[in-house]
C-alpha cells in the first residue's frame, strides 16, 4: 500500500477526521482527552489512532507516563498539492484570463 493509499484510508473515516480536528484545535492530547469526545471504547479510539499514525497524520511523544498525540499536517498538504492543486490550476488560469479579457479597454 502506498503512502497516498494510507492517507486516503485514514481520512475516509469520519471518526478519524474528528480526531484530527481535535488535534488541530489543540495539539498534544492524551488518549483519555481524545476518547472523552467520542462515544466509543478506549480500544476503539486506540485503533483509529493507530491508523492515523501508520498514515503519518499523527505522531506521538512520551511525556512521563503519558503518550501525547500531535497532528502532522504535512501528509495532508502533500495530498492537497498532488490531488487538488493540479485539478484546479486550469480553472484558475481560465478565470484569470477571463478577468483580463473583461478588464481590457474596448
């Protein structure tokens, strides 16, 4: 499975996207903090976090007895650059040309 496949698989689930949103609002959360926002078991949340870690979207760091989870936005940006930017470039160019044509003096 490629890196892109892992990222798309991780982003395909609404619970995982919710976890990423939680980390976006405040990084460095513990498993206990993350699970408090979800109606699922601790093991269910751990499973989702494992998928996010495998995709590189979440990184962890031990702090004493706690394991802190941090959002890694780089893979999402790479997906954006690879799969979104290239499809919108032609549209943006067309709009820029239209703007230039409309603003030309008759």
